[in-house]
C-alpha cells in the first residue's frame, strides 16, 4: 500500500477523457504523511475522474531547478489518462 499526500491545485483542470473538472489530486512523490503539497513541489501527481473513473496522471515535462518551481503551471505537466 502506497503512502500518499494530497495536492493543492489552484487552476481548473479538466479530465482529458470526458471534460469533467478534476479534483482530489494526490501524489506518491511526497513524504507520505498525508500532508498537502502544492502541485509545483512534486514531479508527478494524479487524480481519479469522478465522472468517467479514468486515472489522470500528471508528470513534469522538463526538469526544473528548485528556484524555478514556483513558475510552473499545470501546463508544465504532461497529462495522461491511464486505463486499469
Ligand atoms: Zn473523466
């Protein structure tokens, strides 16, 4: 069982499969202490769409220096739906 942390997201992000607004972002890249991290602090996070049940994974497209992380937007992340 993975330990997860929660991700705070300050932008509207739509499910690439059905267009529903995504919420409840989580990550396995954090300390695993069920803390809430800003999405810019991690390279990977994900959300399960409440409408179509797709898992949407977000992964940072290009590596960034720590000082540049605050400039990241959700568009800096590759969005991929994963079928299980
Ligand atoms: Zn969806």
